[in-house]
């Protein structure tokens, strides 16, 4: 998917990550955390957010962009189970990476 390619690039290039934030990609990526998105898409969006928080945690401009792009809502969505094709009693282990990113990103924002 497109998010996989973006994540592969931003892992190697911090400037590309920052550029994506400044050109307005954050709102689209944050929307991909919604619980109605497929789990694989949500994982890629969570990966991007995790990279963003890890690499740009001291850049207040990027963090402000994240917050203004419904970033807080995206973090809350990461804590919710995926609704598509996942039974209500499915194990949380499938969602554990999303939950960890959501909690760690929240800690970065509050810290």
C-alpha cells in the first residue's frame, strides 16, 4: 500500500517525514487510524505516527501540526479494536501494536 512505501522512506529520511507533515499529509494518515479501516492499514498509520513521535518529539511545529490534524483523535482510534472482519471476542494481541503506539505517542505529547 501507499503507507508502506511512505513508511519505508521516512524510516531512512527524517526530512521526508517532516516534509510530509508540512505539505498536509497528516490529516489523511490520521484518518487511516479509524476503527473501520482494515487492520493492516491501521498498522501502517500507527507505524507512521510512531515514527513521527519518535523522530520529531522535540519539534513543536510538527507536534502542533499533528494535534491540529486530529492527531489526538487518531491516538484514541488506535486504542479501539478494528471493526472490519474481526469478531467482537477476538484477542487483543492483534491490536497490541496499535495500542502501544497510541499510548507511547500520548506520552510523547504529554511529556
